[in-house]
C-alpha cells in the first residue's frame, strides 16, 4: 500500500484522542449554557454552537499538530521558551481554569445522580467524587498507554449521543425554527452573556492543553515502528485530524440537540436549571425522556471529570516540571466542587458562571499555541500557513473583544 493511501483499518488505530478531547465539549457546563440558552431564547443561539464547534475543530487540529511536530505540549514549551514570570502567570490562569472545569464536571454529575436516584445534591456530589476516583482506577490499571481509557470514554460518549438522539426524536423540533437559529443574531445583552458562556463551554482551555500530550503515546509507538521521519508524522497528523473532526462533529450534534430540545420543551416556561429541565421533560415527553437526560448527564460529568484531571496533571507537569500523583490532584480539585454544593449555591448558575470564566482563560492558552505553531524553527514543515495564523489570530481577537464587552456590560450595565 502506498504511504499516502487512505485506509479505514489504519484509521481505526488512530481513533481515540479526538474522543478523549470531545468529552470536554459535552461536559455539564455545556448542558447548563445550552439549556439556559434554549429555554430563554429558543433556537436563536444555535448558530453560536455551530460556529464555536467549527472553530474548536480548527484549534484542536492545530494543538494536535504541535504535539506531533515537536513531541511536546504547550505547557512544557512555555516553560522552556518563555520568561519565568510569564510562565507563572500562564500556569496560574491554567490552574484557575482547571478548577472551574472540575467544578462544572463534578456538579453536573452530582445533579445527574441526584435526579436519577432521588438523592440530596450533597449525596450526589459524594457519589460523583467516588465514581471519579473509580474511573481514575481504570486509567491507572492500564499503564502502557491510553487505549483502555479511550475505549471507556468512547463508551460514555456513545451513551450521551444515544440519549440525545432519543430526546430529539421525542421533541420533534420544527425544522423552520432550527433553520432560523442558524442565522447569526444576539437578541439582547443577556443573550450575549449566555453566548459567551456557550463559547467558553465549547472551546475548552484544558482540551487545548491536553491534546498535544495525548497524541504522544501514538507518536512514540510510530517512531519506534517506522522511524522519526516527516512521512511518519505527516501520516499521523492526517489520521489524527480525521479523528478530531469526527469526534467534534459528534460533540456539535449533542450540543445542538440540547439547545433544540430545550427550545422545543422549555421556551416560555421560565425554566433555566437542569433540575427543572429534568422534571419538565418528564411532563412533556414522559419519564423515559427525563431518565435518558439524567443518565447522559452522569456520563458527561464523569467522563469529562477524568479528562479534566488528566489535563490538570499535564499543566502542572508542563509548566512547573512537577509530577504530582493523579490521585492527589483529584483529591485537591474535588474540594472546591464539594464546598460549592455544601454551601448551597445554585448549581446551574455556578455551571454557567464557570463556563464564562473558561472563556476568559482561552486567550492564555490560544496565544501561546499561536506563537509556537508559527515558529518554523520549532515546527519545521508543520509550521502554520499564513492563512492559518491569520484565522487563529482573528479567533483570539474576537474572544478577547467578547470578553471585554462582557466585563464592561457586567460592571457598567
């Protein structure tokens, strides 16, 4: 077979990292912003999900390319190539993003357990924490690579996707309303807040940090099998790009389905929380609809919690060269989530706020990504094309502008 020939069988060897990344795009923070957006504004913000998902595909492909070309992640390259004060600022911003991310995952899973099993929220949070440790056990039991955890994550992604195929089939959305939602519009300032939350929930900082790292397992094996050549890395990049696009298209469907179902069932009801959505879905579409919603929420929370913990470990190791036990990190990052639940904060409001916070963190990871991938001395033949650098620069500029506008409207009305 020609080295450039496409093979479905070979593609199957590469499928996995994209799905690990994709759970970050279906985490409970997405649920909160999508449900809130659909309930308040119908399908008006559907275009934000589609646009953000397409942007996310491009960003994740560039992030994977960095890992394949250099054999290193963003955080490690920052430590090696940037001034120490800048490294500490970037690390602090990344850690705050990891806390916001983990809070969203654990609270989301806690809500799911609480709804499905009729538990108080604090008990759901404890069960979510225990389950997250169990998933870490799966990862730790397989020390020769990521394949076992990739299969576990793909199974959980399958549960989420099937649940929303079922929800959409029950909702029977009006195609005309769905089409209207694809036309760009921001109804009011409140919609802007939710739109930025959707952006923060869709393009996830920790997934950008993690992607260059998780391609290293295959990169090392391919180099051992076939040599450290450009052709080997080109082939790896080709298949990894397909893996990323397929996985994130699936994530886009799930996010769009959430908003469309919320628009069909919740518009005009005044409902904004996941708990209220669960109850209302049962009343509108039957108990099976709410059960599928709850199970998918648990799957989303637990899978994304595991990925967030892996990303956090990568960030600390990369920026500071500290190899902290994943069990220790899981224990420490669990505390703020449990504290928020025990303190009695409204969980859906916390979820939406966490996603807005993540949107503010995005420039701190995208600017280094842009900086490194445009350096020919570092990337070699994988260096960004001028068009890629221009588009990525525009994305960063838009995100910074949106965040500035959100801060202004929050402070000055």
